[in-house]
């Protein structure tokens, strides 16, 4: 029996973003009487909480209940079977960064489950997975939204989709797509004042929680390359993978083999002069150096790496760990449409997820 | 007999924005096979084109057909009757800036017609009209979208709605909301160089088509006050009208009574010293003067007028006739979420309308 005006929510992942999302979901459910939102499944990599008869799991204290659960998460195909048989529509929220979960999207979508996620892996992996996902969604009518996969809660993906779908021609996309890189270069090569040594700025960023546990996971540029892959595909370029275009790594060759992030940080000061030279070259030209990504749609060129900018350029004058994304289009002419603000953090990432969920609900409920 | 997978589009207004929209609509209809979009009504203030049996009006050369039409537009209640009886769902696009059309929204919505519009009048008039519109929509389930009523195609309203609906607390909204004012102050008080005389900048802006036919319609601040009214209401403040908060007019008292825009422009040079003094005062403080609007949500203060900004502030370094809108929120912390770009012009305004239409279609078709 299909329940009227009810939507089931299934959540995979209860880490930093996941916890913030669960709070926001609780707020959303309490503010909106219709459709009634019921949590029918939640899991981490080791634990799960659900009832075979779809009796909702209470959102009140759900992270504690989950921690106390003795259920292990079933294999993904089994979870999808369970959700596809639910007596109402289901939105699956993937708050992990797991490739395995991403690989299951085509199956989930083909079974009618809508998907909302900040997980970049599904949209920046192989081009075949991208195609499989959107073909499955188009065929079943299930929805798939991933605003937070680029720039967290900033309206980056929705804006690009609006531009494309309304028939504008996007000519170029350029910006700072990593909060970590933003923080590092805003401190290392500020438009005013001197800035510290590169290795010290990396250590500071790590201490402040702005980097991954191993900072090389930020400095290799792959995170930015993944985001560029997503935007380039949305702009119509069939980018094969995040490694199919030039990506500049800021990890010195000699330190790639370090066995740990700590060893890397210990040895990094010996390479400060390289970055110092890069900064000095920019200064000599009256500019500052920034780590940016860009997509030239006409020439189909995507690239990630260091570039120089005038002090008055919006990319140069960015603050803190903010992202900035500029869309150059035919309609907007010489001045781009610019979106700027925090592009990382649990609450703003979860906000993008919650915002997407609201959009899906408006279409399926 | 209800047609399957078809949506009727009715368009009121075929001026600058209207013509651009009709082009975009034609492109949209050709790119998207489903739902099938059929133009069932189009009118200007003097002419109309429609068939009583709902046979679609061809989008090909529609402005020429409309110009050649001998039908006069029926009274609005009659148009609404006609549309409400259509054999499929209807989206009414109001591309006018007419208060009369805006006043008919509650009736149209209550009859199940969805509305998409750049017309500010409906959302910045009396608070009662605002309430009537959203009550009618909530009751009938019809949709109402008006992205282009603030910042043209920039994602301003959608972003504010996302912030509010996901449970963020908006504390302050600030920005440059008028392309005309942006152009005038970026030229009159640039961050680099000198800038011209105020009256000459106003004349130049008019010659470039950046002002209304009578520039006083920009300089009185009412256009900005209307946009602030809309954003303040979306942020939860029950603002009574665009004249219920302080709005600084840049029209010298002595010139309010001029009988024409030309007479105003002729006499304006005699008042250049006032603006020169304002500029000098800002310069003395190392700042530049800009015409901004701001909403302080906590203190419920809305205001429009001149303020001083540091040269490094994003509002000071705006280019051309761009708008900039900063959202300060609890989640975004000290650095606001910023949206920037062209906030006026036929194509980008029509783009906001087309983007809204796509959102409505995803929900009703």
C-alpha cells in the first residue's frame, strides 16, 4: 500500500557532513508538514539501523542509536532491494566519499531511488559511470542531485545547469576550487604584506584542520581536478577522467614516496625555495600566484595549477579559505557571473545536500 | 480531455525582456521533447494572439504575427478564465512591469495557473498582495517564481530561499542592486583614477541606455527599495512597502518638479558640488562612495542610500554595471556568500525567467 504524501530517506555515512545533514534533516522534517519525511535506513561503514517493515528510525538522537546498533550494513545491492521495495518514494543520501557507493548509483537510480550526494567520486570518475548514472535517471525518472560535489553549499552546479539549460553558451569557467589551496595561497602570497614560508603555511593549515590528514592529498591537485571534471562535463565536454588533463602537483617529486604525512611535513622545508621562487616571479610581474582550475570550453582545454593574477583580480583578493568561481558566457559578456564564499565545512556542505533534497521533494512528492 | 505531457505557455508582454524570452522559449522547446511546450496566448498592452480552441500559436516569427494581429487583449479576468479552462497545465509568464497584471496573480494562482515573472511589482507592493499571492499558490498547488525580480538572471532569490529553507540564519544582506547606480558610481568615484563630474556621468549613462528614459526613475532609489523589499520579505521580515524604510534619493529637492528628464539633465550640473563633497568626504577617509541597499535581519533595519567602502571591499571594486549581493549567515560566518555579475539586460533577465520556467516544468509536468 503506497503511503500518501510520505517520502522515505535513506542515509549512508554519518561523519562530519553526515552528522550536520542529520541535524538539518531533523529541522526540515519539523518545519515542513508535507511530505512527511521518514528515515528508513542509516549506515556507516560498520553499522546500520533500519527495520525490515520500514518502521521509521527516529531522527531524535539518531547518531547515538546508530553507534549503539548491533546491525552491520548489508551489501549495497541488498540495501537497494530493501529501499526499492519501500511503500513510498525513497531519496538515498550518500554522505560518504566512497567509490563503492558511487558505483552503485546506476543500479539505485534504475530501481527508482532518487539520489542526493556531496560525493565527487560518481561524477568525476570514469566517463562511462557518468553516462550510466544519467541514463539510468532519465530512464526511470528518478532524480540525482550533487550540488555539494563542487564548492559545498555554494550554488555552483545549479547555476551552471541553469546557464546551459536556458541556452547560454559558457565559454570559460575559472576559479579557486579548494578551500585548502585558497587558505595556503592567501597566506603564503597575500596581496598586502609578506606571507610566511611555504612549509610553515602548510603546517599551519594542517593544524587548523584545513587539510586532509596527509596534506599531500590536497597538494596533489586531484581534488580540484575532480571538481573541474564535473563542471567540464556539465558544460558539455566529455572529459574522460580527472587524470586526462594537465594537473600540477605541489608535492616535490622527492617527497612523493614519503611513507606518512608527518614525514612529508618534516622534509618539506628543504623545498621552500622552489615555492619562494614561484612567488618572487609573480611579484616581479606585479602579481600574486594562486592555485586555480580553468575550463576553456571552445578549445576543450581543462587545466589545474599555479597561475599569476593582478592584485585587483577577484581571485587575488580572495579571503580565508573561500572558493571563487567565475562563469564567462555569451550572455554575461566581458564581466563574468561570479560566486564566492566558503567552499568547505560540514554545515555548508550539508546545506547543499539539504537544498538538493528540497528540490527533489518538490518534484517527486 | 487532458493532454498528456503537454504544458501551455501564456505570455504577457513582448518588450525588451519579452522578445529575448520568446527566443529562449523557442530554443528550449526545440531542445526538450518533453513536456511539449505550446504557446496558447500572447499579448502586449494593445494586441493579443490566441485561439479559443487552444490551437497553439507558432513560436516561429511570433513577434511579427503579434504585431500584425487585429485582436485586442481581453480583460485580465477573462484571460485567466480562458487559461484556467485549457486542456493541460498552464504557466503564465508576465514579462511586463505592470501593477495591474501583478494584482491579478492571486486570482490566476487560485485558478491553478503557475506564474513566472521578472515583474517586481507583485512582490514589492503592499504586504497584503504578497500574502495573497503565496496563500493562493499554497492552496491551489500552483507555482510562482520570480528570480529575475532581483539581479536579473543572477541566482539571488534561489540562493536566499535555499539558505532559509535549509535552516540557515541570514543575519545581513548587503549589495549593489542597480546596474545604473553601479555604472554611475564606478565611473564617478572609481577606486583608481579621478572620475568625471556627476551630471556628466548621468548623461553618459543615459546615452549608453543604462538609465530609464527619465533618469530620475533610477536616481530616486525606488527600484533598489523594491528589490530590498523582496529580499527582506524572503528573509522573514514583514516589510510593509518599499516606502516604509529609509530610502535616500539622489534627486536634488529643487529638481523633483522638473517636467521632463531632459529639463532635469539640463539643470543637474548646478548641483554637482553636492555629490563632489560626498565623494571628497569618502576620499578623505581613504574610501569610495557607493549606492547600496542593506537588510539587517536581527534589528529588522532596511535601508537604501550612499555609504563609504574601503578600496579593497568587493563592493568598491565592482566593474561596469555589475550587481553584487552579499549574504551574511550563521553558517557562512565572517566571510559572506557573494553573487556578482550583470544584474540588468534583456538576455540575462529573460534567462532568469527561462530558468524559472524549467523549474516549474520539473514540478508540474
